[in-house]
């Protein structure tokens, strides 16, 4: 049996996320969003009208499956 922990704190336009994997942070709104993960990856996503969503991940380690 695994255990999970997460806590999210909003600080102005930023969001700081605490989990058992480490600290991550994100910035943005509904249309444009940038997230940095505890393992060093950065994810940029853009939501366009009509239901289109574009996303790209940069750098860091890439894990397969669950932690």
C-alpha cells in the first residue's frame, strides 16, 4: 500500500505545490500555464478556443509508470 501527500499554496499569481516527491511551482491562468516539477522538468501548456490544447515538456528525467 502506497501513501500520498499533497498540499497547494497560492501566492499571488504563483502556486507552490508540496508533495512527498518534493516542491514544484506553477504560474499562469486558464489559457497559458507553466509548471516546474520537483525532478527539474518544465511543462508549458496553451489552451486555445474550440477545445484545442497544446503542451510541451522540457528537460529533467522522464519516468515511466507511477512513482
